[in-house]
């Protein structure tokens, strides 16, 4: 079945360093890849997403890259700050007519940014 | 904050009891989803509904039931058949036809005593 693998499961960086989280997906028909940030005990919130017709997208300190051939996409956070500490989830789904909007989530990465 | 509400925030259940978790949205979204979150795992899809009076099973539907009688509401019942129901339950909604961003509710933490 459809599957998304996410690595690493935990990541600790010093404030100001960069953090990279990687995901691979199994369904080559997937064409929408969101990233969610979840703080402890709170709801996941979308921070950035990318569609398969784009290789890279950037929003201030956050960027996402997509390699469709390798079925691989990554989240890059630069100049990390303590408030970036949270659990990050990647997901994949198929967009288009008749799509269900089902998101297949990775297992999550706990990011800790040390002051 | 997102227009999706879930209640209660915390719920305690005795073994053998059915409980119903509420999810309401005022975003005029057609599609709604229920996920289960366990420690160290991602979100797993329980049920989803793309339109009123219609819903489909997700990956882990056993022991759960839903209804979609109104566009705004998508309650989830955790039945006694669910062997390990203690978890954090998240409801989400999405506007169909306009992309796949899902908006999440604040969640309900269910504990079986």
C-alpha cells in the first residue's frame, strides 16, 4: 500500500544552524506534499507544501525540495530558533479530479533547537 | 482559529463503553477526516467523508464508526470493539476542488481506564 518514510525520528541542532528532514514516498502518482508542524499537545499546522510540477519552494527560513524521480522530498529550515522546536510531519497525496484528499503521513521528526 | 472545533478536549472511558467524539467546522468544507495519533507515530486515517451522507473507511477503521448527516459535523464513535482506543484523535477538513490543504481541529485525548 501507500507509504511515506520519514527520517530522522529525532534531530537536535544548535540555534542558528540548519535542519533537514527527509521523506520518501511509495506511490509514484502522488503529486501533493505538505509539511505540518505540531507543538506539544496542539493541532498540526501546515507550514509549507509543494506540488509535483515544482522542484523547490521557499518561504522565508523554510524550503522544501522535491525529487520525483527518486520519490523523495525534504524540508530545510535555516537559521533555526528555539521556537522551531516541535514535531514535523511530512505527507503525500494525489491531487486532481476525483481525489479523496487522503494524506499519507510520515512517522514524524522531533526537532529540538538548543539555545 | 481554523474554524474547526472538537469536544471534549479530554475524555475518559471505561472498558466496554462506547464514546462519541465531536467535530464541527464552519469553513463550509465538503470533506472531513478523522485521524488517530499515537506516540512516536504519524497520523493514521480512520474514516473520511467527501460529502454529506457518504463516508469511507480509512486504514484503521475497525472498532470505529462515523456519521455525516450535516456538512458541518462529522462525529466519531469509538466502540467497545476497538481494543486499544487510548490515543489522541484529530479531526480535519478540506475544501474540495481547490487543493489539498487540510485544516485540523485541536484534538481530543481519549484515555481508557
